[in-house]
């Protein structure tokens, strides 16, 4: 039977393997490691010490962690078959526009819904832990998103393919070869659909995943707004943020 | 290119931080 988008079964199998392999190879922590760490929480004293840091120090630390994670996302993208065939202009646009989305999807692996905690610097932390950042709305939005995504119970394969589909969004502004990216994304979505079918997942699972896209966009925008405000208030500190962070989130 | 120097480098590098 012909598959949607005119792609062959072999092509779909190939892209599934490539995306899942690159996701696993470029995840900062394996599922086993995350399981082992899930109950390693910051104690009240440690939490207080983070809460009483200055906004500058806490922002700097978060920027470093995000930058580290971005490097893995770049590597994830590079290993998706077809991504490196795009022109470098498009590769950069897709990464700049989509890496925060991918980070948000990946983050749900490092989220514990039982106690609403998230892995940060080796231990699990509550939303209150990030008080010093001075952006409770952003922090709460990130935790709420992680909670809602964890409810979908995505497998590693789902997560890999969903991340790739989001990264390969052909509607990002200033792209050169929209059609090529559209074709790649179509293939990834077909692969994701097949993967869900194989698992015997309900039809709505994909719809549930796709319904998270606007929330992800609003979190990305909120992060940029907060960063711009931080830059205004603390220009010297913002200037010392890792160069890659400044490149990705600069205008 | 200058504006995205590091991204360009990361995309061109065959050995990435992940491998190191």
C-alpha cells in the first residue's frame, strides 16, 4: 500500500532508525540513569542556597546548562538523515527556531510527575528552587508543560520522532528550501504515525502531541521576553552568557 | 556567518562535544 506523501516503506524505516538512533546517542542521560536519579532531590538547605543566589548568578548557571543541552540538540539534528543535505542557512534557521522546542520535549524525560520535580545540575528540583531567576511565570509554564507532556507517556521513539518533526518545521521564517524541509517533515510524521500504530497507541496520541506545539511556542516566546528584560537590567552579565546561548537566542 | 560562528563550527565539526 502506498504511504502518505508518496514515500516508500523502506524510506520510512530508514528515517525512523536514523532519528531514533540519533536521539538515543545524543540524549544527555539514558533512561536508566534518569530512573536511578529520579529520587535524588535537593535538600531544603541546598534549595535555600539556590533560592538566595542573585538573579545574575542563577541566570548565568541556567544559561550554561541550556547551552550544554543545545550542543546535544545540534548533534541530534546533524545525525538525522537529510538534515545535513540542507543548505547551512536553513540548518541554522531550523536550529535557532527549534532547539528550545526540542529541549522542552527532551526535558520531560528528566521530569518526575510524582513530586513535580525536574533534573537540574545532577539533582531534582521543585519550581520554587528557581525563585532567584525572578521569572516564576516562565518556570511554572515549563513545569506545567513537562507535567502535561509526561501525561501523554511518550516512548523514546515517539519523543525522537516528535523532536525531529518539530525541528524540521518548514514554516520558520527566512528558510530557503521550504519544500525540501516539508518533505523531510512529512516523512518524519509518517514515521511517527507508524510508530504509534505499531505500539497500538490510540489515534489521539499524535493529536495530543501536536496540540502541545502552541504551548511550546508560547514558552519559547516567554523565554525570549524574559531574556530581553534581563539584558536590559543586567547588560554586563548578559554579555558574559555563553556565546552559543547568545547566538541561538540573540535577535 | 560571523553572527552564527559557533553554530557553523558545530555543524561543520565531525567530532562534536557529544563524542568527546
